[in-house]
């Protein structure tokens, strides 16, 4: 019988074979991969859900979660997402759960609250004079 690598080594070997040296080094250091595709730039992370960035502004526009049927390691999920996006991005969009990013609206609300607080402070200072 031949040598059969463990699943952890197999995942590592597969990643090494499909990634450039620069991508592999970034993945090893940060735990993230970035893939430019038609839908934007996908930032796949071992530690967080995948983020879809706008190609021009690099702002997060959506968060995706790919739910595989087997209990997989984070590296296996990264490999599955990478291969799906690279080979069939439309199938990835059909398979993943997609949530639009709401951080822009939170920022807008925070700005409005800060402006309201500043206005109340000005009114208070005017009344104290």
C-alpha cells in the first residue's frame, strides 16, 4: 500500500498545489485568501465568514457563508470556497448564504446621532449664557 497523507496534510498539499507562492504565504501568515472574480474580490478567511469586496473601492458589500454537508475543517471550507469561486462562481452564489453588508447604514446612523448630540450641546451652551 502506498503512503496516504492525513486529511490535514492533504488539505495543505492541495492548497500548495493550487495557490501561488504569494497567496500561500499570505494564507499561512494571516489565514486569508483573496480572489478577484466577476462578483468582486472574495476575502476567504479561516477565522471568519467570507467577505465580498467591491473591486474598485475594496469596501465590503456582502458576507457569505458556505454550508457544506460534511463536518469540515476551516481549511477544507477555504479550499471548497476557493475552488467553487475560481471554477464556477455562479454555483457558489447559488450555494452560499449571502447577507448584504450593513456597516454603511450603521456609519450613517452614527453620524446622525453625533450631529444631533452636537446640536443639543449647542442649545445647552446657548441657554447657559
